[in-house]
C-alpha cells in the first residue's frame, strides 16, 4: 500500500512541477536587452508597412534554411507589432518544405529553387482554385571563404574554382591561382575543400554558377547534392564555415552571414567576361536585377543571366523563393499571410535583412513581387 | 529480503547460473539498467514466473478479461511491427522498381537526376563504421564492466557505474557536434601517425594528407555511444557470477585474473554477446551524430583515415530534406528497410549464438 | 582481512616476492618521462597520442618489472589489472570531454531568461530569447509517450511472463527485440506517413509522442519482463493458496513487488528518448512560441531546438543551442536521480 502512495506522490509531484513550470514562461520578448546587432535596433522604430490582421493567427512555413535569419528577423518585427500573430518556420530543407506545402501541413514554403515541373501540378492541386507561384523574396550572395594566413585578398576565376573543388588543383601556389592573383605571394599550403554533405540550395546555386561560368572545367552540372569527388563534406553551412575557419589552407562556400559572423575572408570570383567581381551588397543586387522572369503571370521564378559581363555584378548568388498559393488560401489566414509577405517585400522589410547577410531585392523585381502578393486570394 | 554479502553480490542458489538464459537479448542495455537483484534468493529459474507448481483457482470473468488484455497487448506489438514493415515495403517497392540501376550493387544515390541509386556503398559504410566502433568500444566496455564488478570496492563501483551510465544521457546531437568540432581535429595527429607508420595495413592506407571527417572519427563517436549499453549489460552479467565459482578458483590459488578467466568470463559469455548485439544495433541505427561527423561520399573504401564514408541512417538524415517526390523518398525508405533487415538478421544471429551458448553451458 | 592474508604465513621462502607500491609509481613516472622524451625527440605530436603512448609504455614497463620480480603469473595479473584501469580511464575521457565541452559552451546563456522565455519575436541574431517552449514541449511529449508506453509495455511484459506459453509468446518476444534495434528516424518516418499525412492529423506534440512511444516500448517491455521474472514464485503461490484469482495476484502482488525495478527501467527509457532528435524532427515541427497543448498545432522540442539553433550563423543562436543541450542533460540527470530515489524508497518499504 505504501508503495502505491509513493507512486501517486511521484505522479502528483510531476504534474505539479509541470503546472508550476507552465505558469512561469512567457512569449513576451518585447524588451530586448541592449543589442549589438543592427537587426535589433530596427525593431524599435515601428515598421509602417505592417497593418496587423484582426484576431489571432498562426502562420506556418517550412523549407529553406538559407532564409532562416531573414524570416526570423521579419517575424520578430511583425510579431512585436501584431501580438495576435505567430509565425513558425519549421525549416527542414527546401525539398521537405515543398513536400509539406503540397501535403497542406504548412501555409507556404521557402525554397532555394523554384517549383520543378513535377512539383508544380502537385502544388497546384493543393491550392485547388489557383496555381502555386514562386515569389523571390530573400536574395543573398554565396561567399567563397578561405583560410590562408597572410593573404587578405584573393581572386579566383570560375575555372580555377572548378579545378580546386574537383581536386585538380592541390596547392595554393598553383600557377593557375597565381595567374588569377598577380603580385600576391601565395603559400605552398595544400588546399582542403569543404562542401555540404546534405542536399542544399547553397550547393545547387554554387554548382550552378560553376556549371555556367566554367563550362569546360566543371563537368558535374548543377546539383543539390555535392557532385564532385574529393574534399570533405559537412552537414550545414555552420560546420562548413567552422571547418574553413580552423583549417589552414581550407576553402568552402556558404551564405554571407556565416563569413561575416566568423570573420572569414572571401574571394572575388570571375564573371562571364573573366573580370573579378567583389562580393558587395550592391554588386549582388545588380546581378539579380538582370535576371529574366521565367514564370508566367504572377509566378516570378528567375533565370539568372550568367552571361552578364558587368564588372559590378557578383554572379555567385542564391535566391530563396516563397512558394504560395495564388488563390485558394485558407480564409482565416489570408489577411495575415498577405500582410506579413507585404511587409517582407516592402522596401523597409528588404532593407532590414541586410544586417543578416542578405541583400535587398532589385526594385524591378520587388515591385512585381509586391503586386503578386497583393493579388493573393 | 535478499541476502547481500558486503561485496554486493547476491548469493545465488546452485543452478542460478542459468540466469542468462532469461536475459539473453535483454535490453537492460538500452535502459542502461539491469534487472537489479530485487528478488529474494529463492527465485530459482525453474520456479519462476508462470511455471508455478500451484495454479490459481479457475476463475471468473475478470481473469479471462485480464488475460486477453495482456494477450491483446502482445498481439498489438506484432501489429505495430507489421505496420512498420508494411509501411516500409509499400513505400520502398515502387521506388526500387523504378531504379535505373541495380539497387544492391550501385555506388551512387541520385534518385532525382539520373534515377540511379543503390545501397551498396551505404550498407558497406554502415557495417564498416559499426564494426570498427565495436572493435574500439567493446574491449573498453567489457574492461570497465570487469573492473566495476570484480575489482572496484563498492564505494567506487557504484558512482563509477553511474558515471558510465551518464554517457547514455547525452543527446546524440551533442555527440555529433563534439565529434565534428572537437574530436575530428584532435584525431588528426593520430591519423597522421597511423598512416605514416602503419600505412602498409590496408585500413590505415591513405591517398592524401587530409584527415578530418573519416570513418575513424565516426567509429570513435559510435564507440563512445555504445559504451554505456555494453558496459551496463556486461556488468550485470558479471555481477551474477556464482560466488562459489569465484571462491573456488581463488581457493585453488588462482590470481585475480585467472579467476576472471576461468569463472567470470565463461559465465558471462552469452550475456556479453547480447550486449554486443545491442551495441551494434545502436551503432547501425544512429542517425544525427553520424550525419554530423561523416563526409558523405558514395564509394566503397577500406581506408578509414581518408575523409568520406556514409551510413544508411546518416544518408536518410542528409537527403530527406530535399527528397520531394515519391521516388526519392521511397529510395530513402528502401534504404531504411535494408537497415531493418540488417537489424533483424543480427538479432537472429545473436539468438542463435546465445542458444548455442546456453546448450554448451547446460552440457 | 586481506591484510592478514597478505602477511607472510609460513617461512619467508614460501611467501612470494611482491612488487612494492612505490615501484608502480616509479614505473608510472618513468613511463610519462619517456613519453615526454619521445615527443620532444620525434615528430610525433598530439594530445590523444600522448595519453595512448604513455599508457602503453607504463603497461609494458610494469609487466617487465613484475615478471622479473614476481614471476609471469602475477605479472599477467598485473598486466590485466592495468589494462582494465586503462579501459576505465578511456571510458571516462570522452565523458569528461563531452560534458566539459557542453558545459563550457552552455554556460554563456545559462540564465533566467533562457528558462522563462520563448523564441517568439526573437530574431536569430538577438542575444535574448529562450527555450521555455521547447522544455515544456519535450516534457509533455515524453510525458505522453510514457503514459502510453508504460501500461502498454507492462501488459506486454505481463503477457510474456505470466500468460504466454507457446509460439505466440516467442514471436512477440523476438519482435520486441527487433524493435529495440529500430532506427529512430524510421520510427519518425512511420508516424509522419501514417499519422500526419495519411490520417491528416497534422504536426503536433502528440505525433512526436507516438514516434517516441515506438522507441520506448521495447525498452519498457524488456525491463519490466526482467523485473517480473525476479518476483519470487512463493509470493504468487501464497496468493493462489488464499484463493485469490490470478489477475488480482498479478495486479496486487506481482506488480507492486516489481515496482521499484519497473520505475527505474521506465525512467531510464524516458532518459533515452528525451534526447532523440530524428523522430521529433519529422513529427512535431517545432514552434518559436509557447504551445501548451500537445494535441493541437506544432510544438517545440528541446533536441529539435538544439539542432536548429546550432546550425545558425550567429553566435547568439549557437550559444542558445549549447545551453539547450546542457539543459537537456540536466533534465535527464534530474529524472535519473528521481528514479533512483523513488526506487530506493519503494524498495525499503516494499
């Protein structure tokens, strides 16, 4: 009998403990401590583009991890102003996001590539009354970070990069690299390449750049899964950047924010004309501005113009699309969905994410995105 | 109340050495906790459980209902396993049927592009990493178990056992990150050393001088992860060694080690086998930790120091995020099915070994 | 006792020569010195290698000394003893490494805000925010998984121990073993396909609980089975002799007697599934805001929180991840301690 009483006591204790715990947590993060990042400071000025829907709404999205920082910053600014709205980004990778969108478990998906021909009908079926569309919303450059003690500026042509990443060039003082960098003393360190071991949009866009700008040297095409032999794989950009950071002679590719956060220097890469272009906010926006819209109607999938030979257009970029239903959105969520995406696509929203390692959409693309969002139903 | 001598060993009646027949694949391992000898000393095997000499009075409806509830629970387990297997098969078969290459011999994984994918390299990597993990982990685990059960005074044995169990409480993400960020660079000197002086041995040969995310690192991480399981089970089996066997050996003038050799190890053999099987199960099925540590390549190579290698579970974790059609998802589930089959076979094998061990012990 | 036995009993010539304790210390110091010398003179380097080489040299040296003083039988005994101690050290090193690493990284955000705030309206780059919602989520998911799998598991164990006789029991027992080896991600995939997609139940904490139940069940069945087997048959017989029905005997006599062991087994199964990332990754979805209701809507989970935050670029996010990992270990430790305490109390009174 005493045993039973003990069992009951334990259960009671556990229940009481959980209740006690349930009482002391809060969703209210409204008063951020003195923040060092500029992302936090932009919250203090109430964004004017936010109208706030009535009632409480939970919006869910899943997919691209590349846009995580942008979504979290927008969500912060939005939720701070609209206490009834919760935005929940489930991440999980672009493909998983599209799958969840198709099965109806999320309201929209973030994907580093537009819907494929096989996905389009499934996504349309989910939306019922209107097609699913791709809205480019989070553009960012891909940095080619390196770790070469003593070298602070490095040029790498697409062909050289292709040869480095498929293992043909093994030393940093290789003539090919020396040719790209006249006047720079290069060490004889061995090259260690790091790539993503998981499927990712970052790998896809980087290999897409190589496939287009180094057509003869890069024979593997564009692929979500790293296609070349050799090198070392890491799960996620965080580990890739950490490995480059701690390995002398290391080189890898990742979203810009990883390079700036860990202070990893990144190379200038060559464009179609063979000129070396620096990775800057403006250069990246310039390149995306020349992209052609390949979709029809409000579907805004972009075709990057890799033949672009402007000296101020950085060609190694990544654009994350928001895949949404153009019509047939859940009525209770439509207002919040449109409002949040409108804020994200506003000049204000686009400028806010610069602090997180992204670039604002070129105005010509942005206005199209805004009108597509307005037309959501 | 159990009669506990100060040494912490329960004195068991003659015949008690058949203990392991009831604990064979026990998963004290997974619980990290053994069947503590809570029972009284008279729990001799042949009088255990339902094999009572007396039977309960034939009874009323309540009894029948209870028996059927219990039986229903048992059947529900079978239904659950059948459902899992059916789910795996239903999802896997169309994908494998659409495979543009032989599923069992292909060394690549490209279900979306060329439509070719195969389990060969993944299954090889899974087995290689797990076996090396066992080679590293099992001697250490059994050593720890022997030390705790036979050498350490009680004041040290209990906290030490607790501390080793604590390893089981560390989440697998943490093991993975520790392996990727801390262990991988710190094993480079060892890798350099091995390839330089033992490069003639095929496992330690190396094509290049980059040693980072290798099978070796993954195996060490897996070895650490399976250590608490193997140590816990082995410890419990060793503790059950009949005291009179040990005392007999000591009385004949055997040294401590000779006692272990002649009394403890033979007694614990089948228990250790079960422990190893459970550890193996943990190693082949480990997902996140291996995905974080391994470099993910699709080739077969015996060179455990070179970056590369992949396992079935890690491949699922790496590829599931971008598998967005039934073929690529089905392909991953098919690989899960293979993993399931491997687990099944290993369990069969273990049962066989344990049964044979039991027969020998009886003979 | 041992001191008496070790004392020379007969004539001095009969007692074996024994290596004095300081001999071992001298050997150990010498081994470390030789290793240091080796590392300074040759290009060999690395902390891991140093420990391995020093240990190897010590063991070899001690054996040589012991063979010359005590003879080979005792030398072998000493050799194996040292090897066992080396094994213990080798086992403790990674534990110290993993724990030390987690604590060192986790202390940065180990503050009140972390344990009382959610991640709602917190950008990844922000230094504030917490894992409150994830802690609640994990406790609820594991709690529900426990509530389902414990009665279920106990009934299966009761069936196996008290009622099974014949083929069905053996088959059930075998598949419980196979279930033990089921990879955790497969359990997640199964629930995702069946519950979330086929039955359209959506992501929820409960979906995560179901996946965790599959992982907990075999562990619970096995430990309960072992505990029930240890219940003395005399207790059962006494009960039968008094005319008590079998099922009442099981419920009132057998289970209470085995209770302490069952509690320990269950709590350790809980500890195991609490750190599982793969199954919750596919089923609970995650949530930056607090969702107290495990049956409706996406919920956060602590391992998932750690997994997502650690992949971020900002140090603030990575710090939150490590504190999350530390919190997870502490929670598991607390449950372990509670389990052991409860088991001890129950055992004393039982």
